[in-house]
């Protein structure tokens, strides 16, 4: 009878391999879980949703006005855009547009050309337009809320 020689690993070595692979898998799983927990715990909190309202711009058609005589005939061509504080003011401006244009024309035409030369003069004019348009249009109408006046065209001749 022929003897077959079976090669088998000693019983201690195969158990050791299983134990090493098990410990290695356990260590990798622990490292992965710890990394996930660490990253999740230190993640910056989501920023609070802040409702930002888009600005409301109200562009008026350009104005051309004769200025007060200062020795020669001068005129001003200007385009104005109003930045409104709320939608109600924008609706009211639309409803009273002829009066809005009249108030702006009166404010623009009551000055001399020399009073519009510097940036400070233009800022003063912007403030005067805000004051003029901020007044109520009628006895039962609220004041308009205008944040700023921007000149998109400003030509002095």
C-alpha cells in the first residue's frame, strides 16, 4: 500500500492566520469608523439659511432739463434709478409715476450748473431727490421708502 503523505499545516499556524486576519479586519473597521465619527463630529455646522431679499430697483426714464441761467444756456441730461426699501413703495411709485417724474424734474431744474460739478454736489442732489420723493403723494398714502438714488447717466452741457 502506498502511503500518501498529506501535507497539513500544524494546527496552531492556521488558527494564528485566522486570528491575524480577523484582528486586521477589526482594526481597519475601527479606524474607518473612528475616522467617520471624528470627521462627522468636527464638521462645521450648516450655515443658517438667511433670507436675503433682492434689491428693488426702479428706473425712471431719462430727464433733460434747462438749468437756471448763470450767464449762458445750460442743460442737464440725467437718468435716475431708485433703490426701493420694499415692494409696496415700488408699487406706489408705479401708480404715481407722473407725480414722481414731476417732483424729480422740479428738483433737477431748480439749480445752477455750477452746483452740480463735484461728487459732493451730486450726492447732495441725490439726497434732495430722496426727500422730494419721500413725501406722501396724498393724504391717505404712506411715505415711500427709498434707500438710495443712483445716477446712471449724468451729462451737464
